[in-house]
C-alpha cells in the first residue's frame, strides 16, 4: 500500500486492549481512563481478520501493544494464529514487562520474535512515583525472561522526563556495555492535556545525545533494513546499542510506514492526528474482505504528510490518550 506522499505502508500496530496494570504519569491519569466497553473491544477473531487482510495487502510487520497487551487473556493463541499467516509477518510486542516473566517462553514458542520493554527508571521508589505502582523487580525479571527466551533483539524504551528521571539517562546508556540490548530514549510527547508532566519536561534529543556522548567515544550505526525512527549509536567496546528517538523535535514523518488499529476497532493513520476510520461497524455488519481492504486503503490515503506536535503541543481534549492508541 502506498499513500498520497508515496510512502510505503507496511507496518500495523495493533492495540489489543486499552487496559493497563500501571498508571504512568505521562500516559494515564491516576484513575485510569474510562475503559472501552467490553462489547466495543474487538474480539481476537475480529482483530485477526483485520490483521490478515492487512497482511494480504502488503503489511509485513505487526506490533502488538496496548494499554498493556499482556493483561488480555487469549494473547498467546492470537500470536500463534498471526505467526501461521502464510506471508509470515514480523511479529513484535511492546510491554511494560510486568507480566513478561510468566509469558516470555510461551510467546516465543508461538512465534513472537521481538519485544520492546518500557522502563523509565532503575530506582524502585522512582518507578513507583512514575508508574503509581510498585513493580520494578517484576519488570527486571521480565527483561531477563525475555532475553533467556530468545526474544531478540531486545529493546528497552526509556522516556526521559526533566527533573524526574533525566539524571538516569547516562545509567541507562551504560547498560549497553554489559548487555546486548538496544536502549532507546524516546522524547516525551506532550500529546494529552491533564497529565502530570508539562511540555517543558521534554528532554530534547540533542540534549540526550550530549549526555550520552559525554560517557565515552560513540560511533553512529548505519540502520539496516526498513527505516525506523531511532538514531543509533554504539560505545567503543559495548555489546549493545543506544538509540535516540526525536519523536517531537525532528519528526520522521517522511519515513513513516505505520497504521494503528485501536482496540475498539478504529484505524488511525497518524499517532498525533485524531482522524480515524471505523472498522468495527462494517466488521459487525458483515462486510466482505474486499470492503475491509478498501477501508484499509482509504485510511492509508488520508495519512497526513506530517504531524505538528512541536508547533501545537498539548491537545487537551484529545479523543484518546496514549494508552488508547498504543504509542
Ligand atoms: N503498556 C505498554 C508499554 O508501556 O510498553 C504498551 C503501551 S505504551 C502506550 C507504549 C509506549 O508509549 C511506551 O514505551 C510508553 O513509554 C510510551 N509513551 C506513553 N506515553 C508517552 C508520552 N506522552 N510520550 C512518550 N512516550 C510515551
Ligand atoms: Fe500502561 Fe504503557 Fe501507558 Fe504505562 S505507558 S500507563 S504501562 S500503557
């Protein structure tokens, strides 16, 4: 599928639930968000149908996200079905890692290839302060289970927030000396109003780079394969790689290859724009595969050229918060 700016769209992110077992302050309010009603959430059968048609129309990468994808029952058979699609899309998952220790082996067995684990601090008190829940040890156990299970390459995602965890940027980068991980710093995105951190909390990518380059000699790594948003670096003698994702300061929309499916069945052509295409209604009214394929291609056609989040930071009444889209 190609959009009107000639970008090839071959990556689908599926949010399988908007529920989460954490309450990260940059993502969700304390009370959580009004959960999408049970009947509105697409069943795994419906999610699979959309994924199958997307794959038949050129999608080659599927990432499962949420909310927290590991809290939804039925994930394992869903991954297994996706892995049996004849086109064999690349399958990955983004998780906060809390439940990963229990599920990593099974996920790998049924065909999951990779996992991105979100972790913003190595300090247990700060973990609880940011996520409003305890659980650092569980996440660390999840990381090691994923590694042992062979979910590789393992990526750690850290969102630096000024005066909250920004002093830990160097510690996270140093993890790559010991571990063969990709440790990625993602600029805080001030996409929703009413959350705890103001837009000024964002630590810009250039500043992140300055901090990590003060640690030691760093070389830039050429990206292999399909374009992703991370700028990659490696310290001399390190096992792993450091990534910096300038999500706000240097949009990478020109290379964007993504579509997002929300758990209640809406396709979003852009993370930052509220335009959506309703798939749930036609799915439940018995539309054909051809009609569904047309809706997918329609969503691709309305993909905007670029987002304007740097110019218009906070969208107070945004229809969905990050956990409702999947990041
Ligand atoms: N619960 C899973 C997790 O935390 O990995 C998957 C969903 S979460 C919405 C996906 C990613 O979005 C996480 O890496 C999280 O850190 C990131 N995220 C959420 N809100 C963000 C924000 N305002 N700015 C930058 N990243 C954000
Ligand atoms: Fe949950 Fe992930 Fe959002 Fe944290 S970032 S509240 S773990 S969905």
